[in-house]
């Protein structure tokens, strides 16, 4: 599939639902690939990980004990969150404060698993995610860790985007501009995955979920492969 063709893909299933659910571990390229797939397919885009990060930022800022499950759950209900749902823009606001960059800071990255593994908070954020999908008439690329199995198990296309640990660490290091040492990168990638996997399985594809291994693919090749999966799955219907 050539670059020219990728840029001129017709809108698929016009007037009908098209949810593309993409799960995967840290550093697999979920966000960048999902955003580009959404742009090419003219769909809305939702980064569910940013929602967990925003809640973490809110809890840290408010001095909420992240080990207090009840307090974190209440915070998830109190959270006033406004975030972009388009592939052409990116913003996250909490109580009107722009936290787009702040939620990507290492301090938040190292704390987000404590929030993401609080089941009551997950339940509330999943409710919000489903609401956003419905608000966009179920035409959206949604990426995260439990989208294919929990948030949108009925999605028209379900995909697990994975990569080797070496590739994921390398990509995250590049993404962060070389500001993190090996130990910090491991904490952000492998250690976080280990914690999050206690509440959701995002390392193995569930039944009906197509696996895309991007270990040996660059960005454009991964996007192309993802689009091929979308078209093949839809052509089965």
C-alpha cells in the first residue's frame, strides 16, 4: 500500500459504526499509530491512557493518597476533564488547566499505574470512554490496554499492537528525547506494564483480535499494516 494510496483512502462504512480498538503495551507505538490511522480513515481518536494520566495528575495535585482506593475512585468522579478527540489536535485540560505536557512528566508516568489499577476508578473512566465513543456515533479509533476486551469488545476492528521489549524501550527513549536513563525507561515501560497487567491482559490477543507486531517495522510501515488489517477485517463482513 503506497503512501499516495494511504493518503487518499476513502471513508469507510459511511453512515455506519466503525470503531477500531487498538491495545498494546507501553512503547509499542499505540498513540502515534492510532492517531495516524484515525486521520487516514477520517475517524475521531481517543487516547484512553491520557485519561488515566489526567486523573493521576489531578490526584497528585490535590494531595490524594494513591494507595487509598476509595479516595482515588471519588477523584475519578470529581474529575472535570476536557480532552481532544481528533487526530489533528492534542490537548488535555483538567478543571480548565492545560495539562497536555504535564501528564507526560516522569513523575506522572511512574505513578499512573497506582491509579490505573484502582478498579473503581477504572470503572468510572471506562464509563466516560464508552460515552465518548457513543457521542462520536461510534466512528472512532480508541487505543489503550483494555479496549478490545472491556471498553469496546464489540468494535468492528480489534487489534493488538505489540513489539519486542528492546524495540519498545528504544522508541520510548527517542520519544523522550534521551532525557531518561535505562532505569527510568524500564520503570516507564516494563515495570508499568507489569503493574497494569494485574488488572488487564494487553500482552496476548483475545479471541477475534488481530495481532500486529511492529518490532521490525518503522512508523509508516506499521500504519500501513494497521490499515491493511482494518480493510481485511471489514471485507470479511
